[in-house]
C-alpha cells in the first residue's frame, strides 16, 4: 500500500498523502482528511487524534483496489 495509491483512491493528487505524512503539508483540510479516512475505513477522529482502532491493512488494500477499478471503468466509459 503506497501513499500514492491511497491518494488516488481518495481522489487526490498522487503524492498528496506522502506530503501530509512527511509534514510538507502542515494543515490538510478537513475535507482531505475525511477522504483519506474514508479510504482507510477509519474515523476522522483516528486520522486526526489517533483515537480508535487502526485500519486493517487487508481491508484497506481491498478498498483501494475497488476504487482503482471503479476509476478505471469510469475513465474507459467516458472515452
């Protein structure tokens, strides 16, 4: 699971999650954090404060793959 795949699954630019994790984006918007939380299957509270259960990596991988396949289908259908 890469930062890029999570970023793209959340509808963000490919490197956005990496920039947040590295601290180069100091204050990501609540909207961006909510999108990342949705992809990871965790609460916004977990993303911001670290409260609650950590995401299950296997579930995250499945969600990211499903979203990637959905984006690919949408792109193909639009062409």
